[in-house]
C-alpha cells in the first residue's frame, strides 16, 4: 500500500498527470458531497429543534418574541464560544480558503474546519442571516486538503484537491455541477486549463451523485419553464442588472466597513450583529436563516411588492453586517434571495405596465438571482450556468448573460467594488495575487524542477573520498559536519580546488577552501516553487535543499537543490513555451 501511495504521489508531482488527478477529482467530490450533506443535516436538525418548520427553514412560524430572541441569543452564545478560541482558529469561509491557499500553500487546518462545521450549524440553526454555501466550500476544501496532508501528497496537488472540494460543495448544495466547476475555476484557483477542468468536473459530478442519492430532495427550487418573450425586453433586463449590481456594491461596502472593527471583542461584535438581525426580523421575519422558503415564494409570485422591497433591504443589511463581523456564514444563498426580490419587483412592474409584452415575473426573479450572485462573487460564468441549471433551460441563457454581465459591470466598473471575498481580503490586508506567474509557482512541485545531481561531502575531506567524488561528477556538493548540513558549493569548483590542493595527513578542511559558499534552507519534498521562493526570501538564503524523511530511520534524505536563478529560468522557459 505504501509503495503504491509513493508511486501515486510521484505522479502527482507532474501537474500534467491527468489520470492521477482524475482520481483525486472523484475522491474529492465524494468527500465534499458527504461533508456538505452532514452540514446541511445539522442545520435542519438544530433549527427544527427550536421549532422552525419546513425542514428547518420556516423561522416565520416561530412565536414573534423568538424572531428577536433566537438570533440575538444565538449570537451571544456564539460570540462567547469564539472568545475561547485563538484569533487564527476563528477564520472560516471562502476568505479563509483563499488566504491559506496563498500564504500556507493550500494547507487547511483541522481546527478551522471544526469551527466552521460546528459554528456554521449553530449560526444558521439559530436564525442568523447567511448562507450554507460558503461554509460548504470551506468544508469541502478542508476535508480534501486534510486528506492530501494525511496521505503526504505534494502541495501542488492540495491546491487541486481544494478546487475539487469547492466544486463538490457547490454542486452538492445546489445540484448544479457545471456551476460548481466554473465557481472553482473563477473564484478559487482563478485559472482555466484542461488539466484543471478534468478533476474538478469529476468532483462536481461525484458530489452531485452523492447528494442526489442521499438527500431527501433533489432540487432546492421548483421552477416553471421560462423564456424571453421579446427582444424589446433587453433594455429592461439591463435595468435589472443595474439594480442588482448597485445592491451588491452596497452589500460589499457595508460588509467591509463593518470588518474595520475586527479588532473589537468578538462577543461584542457578534452580539451587535445578532441584535440588529433580531430587530430587523421583528419587521421582516423572512430574513432569518438561509431564506430558501422565502425564495420559493418569490419565484412563485406570492409576495407583494412592498414585501419584496423590505425583504431585499433587510436581508442585505443583516447578512452584510453578520458577514462583516466574522460569523461563519456564506453569501451565495442571501445573494440569490436579494436578487430574486429585486427581479420579482421589476417583473411585477413590467407585467403591470406592459402585460402583452413582458415575460413571466418568475423569469425576472430568476434573472435577478443570477445577476446578484454574479455581481457579488465577480463570477459571471458560474452565475450564468447556475441559473441555467436551476431552471433546466438553455433558452434563458442569453437573457441571463446580459443581466449578469450588466450587474457585474455595475458593481465593479461603476461603483469600483471587488468581489465580496476579494474586498474582504483587502480589508484584512491579505494579498492573494492571481497573476499567471504566481499560478505557475503554486502548481509546480519542487521535485519536478530541482537538480538531483547533489552529494554530501564531509567538512574534513579525506583523500579516499576524492575518487568516488570524481566518478559521480555532481553539480552540487552539500558540506556536512557530524550529520548536520552546513552549506552548498558547486561540484566543479570543489573538485578543481581539491585537485590543486595537497592533502595533509590524508585530509583537507573544506572550511579553508577559497570557493563560493551557498547558504541554504530546507524544504520538504511536497513543497512548491512558490514555497521555495518565499523560503529564500524570508530566510535570505541563496538556495533551498529538498529533503524527505526516511520512514524507517527517520533521517533526512537529500533529494535535490533549487536556486533562485534555476526557478527564474524555469518560469521563463514555461512562459516562452506557452507563448
């Protein structure tokens, strides 16, 4: 088994090993599907225990006093629990995943995943305004990252495993595998390639299969056949996109403004958010929880215009504040509800003004869902496919693309807002570059580019060691003393010095050799080129040595050497090859 695992890990070192990564996709999809279903079950059980009907969604059925008491009390309890945690253990959601993928090379901790699972269930089960998809992305990515860490897989494969977990999480939550794939590509790894698509697609399909097999219901929403009645509606659809884009820009602004007070005590932050949610719920109880029951009412046209307006405003405010203070909640579900309310208002107005021309109000409701989601996440392709998959209709595609692109342009171009997650990363002063060079460094293993022509030589070099060294002709020599690696020297320079220097008493002290010494840092064999560059920068060293711990002896086995120059040459060659 161990031998098979070692061989499999070596295949994953090469990012182009499609078959090996396809296996990761299936495993990652099944794992993420199971954890998301467990998370959803926990939310339903807890909210139902408090008396919420309709599979834990119907908080409106609770007594009026609980509309305030449940979210306010739940926020206080959650804040007290969070106060017992270290600040780094409180980090959850998509922002946490994106940050760890860059700063910790896709290593997601178990502690944060547990906090996300338990905290997310408690938050949503007590009626906090948020979604389950952000937590699902974190949990799907975390269980895959932890699996890869446990198996000792290279870190470049952890990145792919997280993408698979992300796609699986979205696919299992919405039964939208295509949208899950595009979400992983647009939001998480920010790149498109055949090698990436294949495992991520398999993950999305596997998660959807798990969800459809084990879940009680296949679809969140039941949507009628929808289509565009007339091309004359296109300007009106653009107006819908404009309204949704402006709403999501306001959402991002409120959440980032709230996040400025991240230094305040967590109990205080959560309590204030819970009180605000409770006060708004006294006016509009439909904002409590995820709101999918209210979303169904909006699609069916069972909500009055004033109700749609109040729900949209209160849901936007409550969710933005809860997200801004750091509650373990998601944003996709609330964005769908907000967009549905905006679309429902415009659809009803259009039908009243031009009944013979306008499409079904449900048509605009669905377009609003996609427009708000696309603008909030800055993921227009994922949002478009989500709408098409949820409606099971290709005919809605053109109108959906127009609405979503208009909304995204409004949010980013007119109001200058980034996606909600990127804006939060900026507010928290965490830079996550997604340029092609950085992507290349993250997905390339040190094992695929290191120079393996390296040998160890003792600091006190014996004359008997010269002949084996001449036969091996190494590029690099690691000078060691008593089992400790000291520094690197070029093999050719060392050989030249040894050949012209007479041996005294059969030995030579290499510390007196007048040749260049390279200061080094160590890296595990699982590391990426990004880690190598960061290690050299942080440690102010000139090279890194790649080690692997022997399972039998526990000693560090030296596998190869990387220098800054060799990494730069590799990246340049890769860039030229693509161009």
